[in-house]
């Protein structure tokens, strides 16, 4: 395990100490949890953007998509317990 030093201004240090106390943790543990949570969120965002890029590439490769108004109506009907036909794809307008 390595050691990293961070510098906190006095106000932030006091806020961390207060938040850690409310959470029943040490400041050290609170800071580690905050860093881990931030890293996890960044990794999740990266995976989300990678998936979006793959889906966009697939749309561009196939040249077809479903209009948002059609998809929204389809999803609303499904959420209401109905069984609407799937919306038809259309040629992508470029």
C-alpha cells in the first residue's frame, strides 16, 4: 500500500471532519470512501460513453434508426401495460 499526501484548506478539512463524524467514520476512512466513490463514478461514466459510442457506430453502419416520437409512444404504451407493435425503423437522415 502506498501513501499519498493531500493538502486541504482549513475549511474543507473541518467539513470533512464534521461529515465523517456524522457518518461514524474517521476522516481518513471518509476520504478513502469519497475517492473510491468518485473513481467508481468516473469508471461508470467511461463505460456508459463507450457503450454509447458503440451504439452510435452501429446506427451509422446500418443507416437505420427509430424516430424518437415513435419510440416514446411505444414505450409509453408498454409502460401502460399495452402490447403495441414495435416501431418501424427508418433510413437515417444525414
